[in-house]
C-alpha cells in the first residue's frame, strides 16, 4: 500500500510539472520572429555555388558502381584464396 501511495505521488508530481502553463513554460517556448534581410539573403540559392551541388541521381549511381566494384573485389580475393587452398 505504501508503495502504491508513493508511486502515485511521484506520478502526480510529474503530471503537475508538465501540465502547468506557468511563466517558465512561456519562456522556454520561444516566439516567432520574422527573418531579417541578412537571414533571407543567406537562405537564398546562390547561382555561383550551383555547380558544386551534388545531385541525388549521380550520387546514387556512383554508390551503386562502388558497391559492384566492392563485390567484384571480394569475389576475386575469395576465388584466389579458394584456388590456393584447392591446389595444396
């Protein structure tokens, strides 16, 4: 009985802490502030940097080629190991 009483006291303290809309909650929430001219300029797309942009399709294709080359290298190494083991 004492365990359930202390358990309910702990739960009620958590509930009261997270349900309260006190001044602390308002300060932690923050406010929406409109972006200034500098922030908007920084978020705009820069045409000078466009050529350095990585495109998903080419990255995916390079990844597939890398995976195939890795599999081929592992297969070649394992074939050599098997060939040496069989010849002994």
